[in-house]
C-alpha cells in the first residue's frame, strides 16, 4: 500500500511539473505575435477495487474474507495541452504589409518543400522577387506579387488588394483568401507561429474575409498574444501549491513507513 501511495503522489508531482512547463511556455510567448496559449488537461488513472479490511467476522466469531471494498485511483496524468484560439488584441503598426484577422481564420503559406502551413501571424513583407512572404520567407497563398513601380498597397476588410503606381494609376489585384477549420484545436503546432493540418482539425475551408463566418482583414495591424499574465501567474501558483501538497504526501508516507519499520525492529 505505501508503494502504491508513493506512486500516486509521484504521478501528481510529475503532472504538475508538466503543467508548469506549459504555463512557462505561455509566459515566455506573451509578446509573440498571434501566439495562442496552451492549457493542460488532466485525467485520473485506472481505479482498483480494494477491500476495506482483509477479513471480517460474524456474530459467532467466524472469520471470513471481507467483501466490502472501495475503488481507489492510481493518480493523475496530463492527457493533452490544447490550444485556446481566443482572439488576441490588435496592435496598430502602420506597416502596409502587416495584416491581422479579426475573427475566425488563418493565413495560408507555402513552405519550400511545397507543403502548406497556417498561421495567425500576419507579419508579411516582400522578397527580392516582389512576392509577399512571411518572416521565414514562406510564400503567401494565394500568391501576391508586386512590381517595382508600385508605391502604395491598400487591402480592404474583405481582402481586396488595390495598388497605386508612381503615376497615381490604381489597379485591383487578386483578393486575399483565408482558411478556417472545423476544429482549430486539432491543428498541430510546429513552431514559428505555424500550424499543420491533421485528421483532428479537418481539412481547410477557404473563404472570403468578412463573409460566411470568416474574420475580417485589418491592414497595418498585428494580432497580439492571447496570454493573460495575471491568469498565468495564478495558474502557476496553483500548480506550485499542488506540487507542494503531493511532495508532503510523499514525506508523510515516508514517515509512516519509518514508524512501521521501527515497530518491526521493536
């Protein structure tokens, strides 16, 4: 029994250690553009049927194996650390290639191997070929290419791109499309503020910003992290207290085992 209790308390300490790691990552990314915080989910472990007492006696003094029992759990584990896609605040940058989505949706980019990734980070710029790319140099999809004579670019809330050249002539380019998923929490985070499609997220659904449930495009803005420092500090204190209580459980069990050993020696 003491060994089982030790394992149970140890599982609680290990789970809270993982919880602290998740909280630490949230706090570390408080200034990461469009970062979405993680939340640890816990599950209790397998239960075992345990007799209340090994034996019981009847009124005649006969001893029998006890039939009274309870179910005792074997601890806890972290089952998941899912993303919370709550909208972050929009911060004005006045950079014409900075874009933010106010509402649901993701930008789509193409990586060098031809695969696609999705992001809420709208920090875009032009590469040497005039193509719109993200901070890692991945091409924006659908592709947007500007010629050297373009002086000004205006992107409307519905994703329409209007350009003006040095002579003041204006023209309309292709419209920006964004994507959304039936279960964005199922996306796989791969770093660099990027996500990959998985079987749990479902396939991407393409749409026009501002219509059919898609968010609007805000030019000259960036979405900030949705991490709330006060909330994370409270979560960290709670996790720390839980870790301490589990460590005290280990100490108590150790003291109980010491008492039993001393009785045996006596």
